[in-house]
C-alpha cells in the first residue's frame, strides 16, 4: 500500500507535489467527500490549483468543484 493512497496533493506553478489533506468518507446525498486538511489554511482550495490523488499506483488529476469549510465546534 502506497503511503499517499488516501491523500490529496496539489502542485502549484513550478513546485513539487505537496500533501495537503487526507481523504475521508463520502457523505450526503450529493456524494460530498470529507477532506481533513493538514494545515489551518484552506487557501489551496480557494485558488485554482492542480490537485491529484494516487489511484492504482498512478497520480490522477481531479477537479474540486465545490469547497465548504465545516463550522468549528
């Protein structure tokens, strides 16, 4: 099992892949996916960056169509 199998990474302009979050379980009737950020900032998602997930031992690009930060309890 690859150590990045359930992680979301991004690649900015001229930068290496950077792990920014862990993928969680899907939820809701629209199929949203929980994402656990590794930092306090969600700037990666507010800006349009190239995101990738490791699927079947290959980095696959994904599009994030909607992002909503959960209210802190």
